[in-house]
RNA sequence: GCGGAAGUAGCUCAGUUGGCAGAGCACCUGGUUGUGGCCCAGGUGGCCGUGGGUUCAAAUCCCAUCUUUCGCCCCA
């Protein structure tokens, strides 16, 4: 195996995918700013302990998916598997958490999870994250979800479905968990699939999410979260739904929607697409009221989402790149000298263009010009350089004119010869 | 971590009783002394993923390995 090759699950990104990423980031920045979000950039590397404490020791992410290794002093470091923990850490550490008010934070960048790659899943992948900290109000939940849908609309995406659920809080969830466990244990042990028999003990809520037909049948008869959450949680969830309704957002209640990270409580949601392979979730998030406190910060509530950029990119139509304004064909030494200076002048005037570096034949250079997709070919041969002229050829129509070099810029900008 | 499929030219892929390495597209040159696209003619380009094995002979059969890909688990 060559050492000069990509690491498995780590991708190089060329256009159009790299263009799609730029577009997602720019669109996100613009939309989120309308809601008062500011950009936060946090480090990619954090102490392992941060993720263990925030995501949860028992989760798959922490148990088997993190890139963890010791630094030179033997402290365990981890490449972040998700963004929220780092954002919380920065929030608490900066002192923002101690101040009054609500903080709305947007961030994006690479995350790392050591999993088997497949469609829509890489070991280095990218997320756009938004976190709204400092408010326990259902208005915060609804605003965040509305903003996410706004973002998707701005990217002209369709065919997406919003699912929501409530997981209850620290008070009512344990009761539900026990009720569910009692129900599962009362069943014939063969009723559940192998995974769920195991999950029943590690994280019984995940059984609700199993895709196996047998388990789904079992789940139909199981107690439901929404029937057992406490009045405060029910009120909160009801308000979130009311707010989404008033804005005309369609959503589906999904009582099986259980997120895999321990810190979620109350509202959870995800946006799914059926067009991106087996991994259907494009974005997911929820409320995580105890998280900052569990990291040693003040008791500040929060709600946030993560949006998978690779998965989003699968849904974006490839934007056709803007064509070059000119391709300059320079012949012989003097053509190269004059052309180099002219091309620079044109670019500084805002035009986009390339020129040939090599001294090839006419035919070859004209072919280069044609392939470049430029609107105009500018030709500087011996005849033109001697007179200070330049040939301007419209590559689409084939029409061409000879102009003075000092008028080309105006022509390319306006399409007319006279000023 | 577990399972299926696949690795042959820059790209998409043909290539079985085991017998000289192929096509289309792309690229280069010419047909046209200084004019691209269409057309015509010619040309460059391959350790057939890698390492072993079987054989007179392996792209082809066997083993291992790496990579990609689609799923499972889980997540964005």
C-alpha cells in the first residue's frame, strides 16, 4: 500500500462538491444571521474526557467510534466526533454562560468518527451546527426548527420530512424508562432481535427505534413516551407544535424518534430524506438542558441541531460554474509579454480569464480557448502586438473583431465597442 | 466490528474450455503558414489494485492483503 494515498473514509473534495460546501456555508451564514446567530469556531481536538462526559459513556460514539490517542505527555486527546460538546465547553469557558441573555451560536467544520464508510457517511465528515443557549422556552425550540427549515428552503431543497418527538426530562424520563423496561422484560425473550435484547439493558429507549419488523410489532404495544411525560414537558411540547403549526410547517410526530446521544431531553427532531441511501437523516437535534451544568458550568438550558453537509450535498443540484470572460491566446515572445500585462489589467477590472502558458500551435491554443468555456477568445499574434491591437472572438457565435488593446476591457464589460 | 459486490488506459467499461492487452470517450498530431467546436486520418497512453501459489503459459484458477462501494450496527 502506498503511503501517498488517502486515509480510508477521508475524502478529497473537488468541484462541484467543494462548490456545494461553499454554497451551504455561505447560505447558512446569511440565513442564521437573520436570527441573530454569530459564528463560533472551536478546536478540532479536545480532551477525551469532554466527550465522555457530554455524549455519554454508554453511547456507541464514545465506546467505539472516537479517534483517541495520547499526546506527548500522555493525556488522552480526541478528534471531535460532534460539535455540541466543544461549543458548550467554549461557552462555559469564555464566560458567556455567566452573562444574562440568550446566546445563538453557529459553527461548521469537520467531525471524526471511526465507522465503516458508506453512502452519506465518512470518517471525516462535516456538519453545520447551531446552538441556542440560555433559554428553556419552547419558543427557542420552534425558532431553531423554523430556521433549519428556512435554511433548507434557501438551498431549494425539497422532499424533506420533519419528525419531532419529546423525550421528557430528568424527572419523567426515568419513570418511562422503567415502564418500558418492565414491558420489554414481560415479553417472550425471542420477540426481540439480537441487538434489541442487548439494547434493552444498555439503552432501552433505542429499542423503540429498531427497524426490524419483529421489534416494530413489539413497539406497537409498548408504552409511549408522549403518554408518560410530565405536565411541564407536555406543555412545552404542545407549545412547540403550536408555534410550528402557526408558521405552516408540516411535521410528523414520531414517538420512536430517540436520539443516540445521552444529553438530549424534551424536544428532539430530525429532518429526513429518502434520496440519500440508507442514512436518511440530513439534520437532527434537540434540547439538552443539563449539558452545560454536567460539564461543570452553570445550569443553562439549550437547544441545537447538527446538519450533515455530505448528506446535504447529495441533495443539491450541481451549480453550473460561472464561465470565464476571456481566454487569452498569446503567440511568440512579444505576445506573451503584452498578454500577461493585459490579462492582469482585465482581472483587476473584475473580469475572469486565463491565458496560455505554453507556446503551442494556433490550433492547439484555440482548442484550449474553446475548452475553457470562456465567452471570448483574445488573440495576440505578431500582427496585433506590432500595432497594439487585439483580436476579440466570440467563442459562441464565431464573430470576431480587431480592437485596440486599450478598448478591450470596455468591450468585455459592456459588449459594445464604443464608449 | 459484521455481511454482499467490485478493482483492466485519464474516465466509463468489454475481455471463460487459461494462449500477443481491447473499445468508446478524453488527450496529442495532421488534414487548414494565423483561428476552437463538427467531420476525416493517424498517434500517445496499461506492473490488468498489491503480494504469494498452481501452470509450459494467469487479467482469467486458488490463497492472502489493500482499496472502493452498498448494506448491518449507529449516527449528521
